[in-house]
C-alpha cells in the first residue's frame, strides 16, 4: 500500500491531538477530590481521594488511595472507573471499565489498584440507602445522595504527580498498620479535612486484595 502525503498528514494530526489531549484535560476537568454533602450522617461523612487539589492525577502502577472519615454508622463505599470520553459526553455515556465496593469500615485509608486504560474518571461515594420509613410519619427522612468524590486519572505524570506517587508508595509500606492523622494530612494536603474533633489520632491503612 502506498502511503500518500495526505495519509501522513492525517497520522501526524491524530498523534498531535493525542499528545495535547491529556494536558488539556488537566486544566478543564471539573474534579472534586472530597465528596459528600453538608447534611445527614452518611452523606456528610468525609470521603476523599488522595490526589492533588486539582483532582487530576497520574498514578504509578495504578496505585490510588481513598480516605474515609469517622462515623458512628459506617456504610460501604461504591467506586467506579469509567473511560473518559474525548467528546465530553455525559457520565452515562462513558464506558464502564470496572467497579468495586469497599465494605463498611471506620475512619481510615484504603489503597487500591486502578485498571487504568487511558484517561479514566474515578468516582467514589457512600451507599447511604436507608430502610424505608413509615410513610405516615411526617418526620420520616427520605434518603438523599451526596455528590461523589470525582477524579481524573491520566498516564502522563507531572512533577506534582511524581511526588504524590512517592507518598502513596510510603503509605503502602504501612499496610496493616496505622499512620498519624497529622502525618497523613501533611503528606496529602488534607490537614483541614482531618481537623475535626471526631478524627482518631491514628488511622488504619487498609490494603485489600
């Protein structure tokens, strides 16, 4: 097959588009690394991704982390990974790559491995469904959904990503043990999130298989 100048030009254009895609996503993705709302025991509970403040991150070896806040009634965490649609389509149109549910647990950090295949949208939220109440009770509360933590995972690492990769690697070395609240907050710029009086001084580091 003869390669024409036109085909070469098209190939170069596509290559340039791919090279520019991830930097553009870094500046335009509407991420939210701390999910949850402001009302309700479950929906207001802290749930945060261990990513930069922009909520855009390039993990090393697919290693990511989730921070769960204190709660008297822990709930499971639903996690999904979807392929980022370059056309900017709605979330429902993004191809589901994988989903996972973490069991209800006390405050702590959970490390996971993500099935990264190109630009991937990562969402995490508590399952806050409540048993239906008495329909005749005017004070019965209807369960509500809180905004999930949303991050974009990319393959091209910036210096900020590389530094965070090292911190997550150090955190992984603590699997099955604990890390102090102050140390975790400083390492991931979450000191303000971890400042509440209900947080324990030491947080478990969970690494499920």
